[in-house]
């Protein structure tokens, strides 16, 4: 079975972050970078992908919290609501248990990575 040309964004992350296609695109970019790096340096590609995902999700949390603080400072209820929902979505997505068992990711970055 051949690997797809792009590493798959875990299904659960796509579902959880569906309202935020910009975040899904950034996750895809991180996975592409990890795949390219793993083709050059073939050390534990799955672990590298997981580490890159965790780092990207942490960055999303930081950004969401900053956005929420700015929205709260503006006292704009609509902006606060949007920022709160985004912060909750990325907080949930950050929990590895939601996506670590994604079969397509494991297959793509499997031990036979070449």
C-alpha cells in the first residue's frame, strides 16, 4: 500500500477543528515538514510527527489565549464568544488521546518510512 502524497491530518483533529480551516492547514504544513525531514534523517518518523503536532497544538493554545484576553479587554461580547469557542476547541484538540491512535497517521509515518 503506497503512502498518500501528503501526510494525513488525524481525522479527530479535522473534526474538532472543522470551524477553523486555517488551523487544519497549519497542522498539514507541520506534518509535511516532518515528512520531508524524516526522508532526510530517518530516525523515528512517527515520533517526530507526534512531537511536531504537539508543538503546533501548544502554539494554537497560546494564540487562542492571547486572542481571548484581547477580546475580553475589548468587552465585545461577540468577539469574546468567538475567542472562547476557539480556545476551547484547541484545548480539546491538544489532548493527545484524541488523535494519537489515528491509523492513517501511523501508517503514513510507519516504521517502513522511505
